[in-house]
């Protein structure tokens, strides 16, 4: 935290470069920036406050803010929509939060090159609506679509429910504009559909969680908006049958946009089969002939694996819910979290067996009914297990201990602890066992170049000492 004299001086500097109405420093203004959706210890929800919050309008504003912070060695935390569930935005060292909420403009749309350039603070849903009016889509749909920003999605290497056809948003990047930790403004490549002249520096900022710089502008490749979207919902006698059908659909090369299976030990009477113990949801998008062909092949596979199709209305409602199934559900359910990991499929039974049969129950964590096992399948696969957290400090300690053990298990099985979101505080101390000490050492060297004063979101992403 800044001492009073330094804070007063920095506030005045900030006001001089971006204006009084975009600099906040009173406690009542700072409390909303104390955390993201990460479950901090329940007695410490507002323990960490930033010293100052600034709201820039432009890349030039961000560069000026970073220049002041670097001069005084003040930590900076870039903020998008704030939907991170790993503590990426918790200001553990105080400092300055850069809220990109006003950096929300669509700057250009090139219809012939099929590229859109936006400010990084634009909301994902707003961008999709603007593009759809012009006959385009970016094809990225994450659970926090209505709140998350383009910059935040890239900074956390966010996962899209439509990844099978369109990839994830960070796979659609043409170029980024980034303000580095010394206030330098970097353009990572020309604004063209493709180039082989760069060394792929754009990828360094994907999933960096604001530890290397502040993303301020993004150019993305767009697609022609689809004619139709057609979801399919099915019930299966057991999880293994649903998983077999999913594998067959993928191996046949069926063109679908995304899909998932889940286990529900209570049965699925809403799908017309009370004895069913697993469900599948997937969707097809594109021209009507191609979607009908893909749907026909998939439904034949589903039937051959013992699945029973639900009606079209139920499928449409389930697909809508699937797209919006996001981290903010904690606010509705209460104290809960979900382990979203991936291990090689040959180790799947071992993973779920130890997680559900030992780790979670031993720490007193109960899985939420219908959320024991799930798999988002396709080119980007995720295993999910959702569970409740006792709303006490002791319950929180059990939660952290269980996540520590689960992370060690995942690494030992050759998997990844974060298959759809960043690391933040929750997983920063687990990542060395997954990636290796050499990787961590290289990251520190890269960070030293990009952020020589060490002010960009310190204490996140990788173990302390970065």
C-alpha cells in the first residue's frame, strides 16, 4: 500500500494526464475492486484494496498511467469484466487498477479482409451483436459473455463453447496493441489476415493475465454469420455410453460447433427418460444443408450408443443455458467452485476415481447433484466437477487443501489444472509441477524484458518472486 503523501502525489499526477472524473481513490470507490469472483477466505473478502482506480479512454491514456506507475514502482492490475474465478484481479499488493470499461469502441471492420479491430475493453456480447448486424461473427461464446471483455478473454486464454468450429478468441488474433511495463506501446504484427514475418510474439500475451503488459487494442479474424443454429439434446443410460457417442462423433469428423456430456445420478426425467443417468448436448451451425447433414450423422451415432433424443424445444433451451453456464453462478448457488481440468483420456478413470472417491470427500467438500463428472468434447476438451464450499474460514482452508491435492494429482497424470481459465492466485503455486522449473525461469526472463520494474500484476500467474 502507498503511504499517504505518495498516494496524494500520484493521484494528482493521474488527474493531470487523464482527468479528475476518471481517477478514484476514496475507500468507498475502491471496495468494488477488492476481488474478482475468486472465493477468498470468507473473513477477508475486502482485505485487499487497491490504492487508486483509473479509467482510461485510450492507449495513450494507458501509456501515461503506466509511465507514472513505473516511475514510482507501483503495482498495476489491468481489469476487464472482472469475471475471473482464480484471484487474478485481487490487488494483493495494493497499487493501481486500470479498469478498461470505457475502452469499448469498435474501431474498424474490414469486410474484404474479414478483420475487426476493437478496443480491448469492449464487451464480448456487445461486439457479437455489432458484428451480427453486419453479417459477421467471431464465433466465440464463453459463459461470461455478457460481462467479460475481449482483452480479458485473451489475457486468460478463455475457452469458447463454440471452439470446435471457430476455435477460441485468442486463436483468431491478427494483431494486438499492448502497453508494456515501461510504458512502451507495442504492435505485435501487421493488421492482415496472416503473416509469417513475425516470431509469434502475440502468443506471449495470451493467458499472461496482465503480468507482461496491458492489452489495449485487438484485431480479430471474423467469419460470415451462420444461416442456422441447430442444437441436439439426448439422454443416455450411463456416462460411459454418452462418452462413447461423443468420441464417435469427433472421430467421424462431424462439423459441430461445440458439445458436452454430463452425469446425473438422479436421473433425467425432464429429457423423457427417468432412468437415464447422463446427458449430451451439442449444436451445429452454418448453412442449412451442412447442419442437417451433420445433425443426421450425429443422431444416428447417438441412437446407436443407446441415446434417446429430446424434443427440439428442450434442446434449444438447454443450448441457451449451456452457453451461459459461467463462473458467476457462484452468486446464485452460494459458496461453490468447479475444478476444470484435463488429463489424458487414458487416465480419466484414475483422475475421477481419486478426485471423487478420496480428495473431495476427505476434505468435506460435497459435489453438487448432477455435477460429479462432465466433459466438454471436441478440439478443446475439459473435465468438470462442481462442488460446494462450507461458508466458514475452516471450510475455505479445506477447499484450498483439496485444490492443492487435486492439482498435484492432475500434474502427476500429465494433465493441466486450468483447462478453461487462468491461474491467478488459486493455481500460481501449482504450475511449476505442470510446466517445469525451466519454463518458470524463462517466463521470469521474458517478464524482465516486458516489465523491467516488475509492476504488472505482481504475485499472480506464477509463484512469488516474479
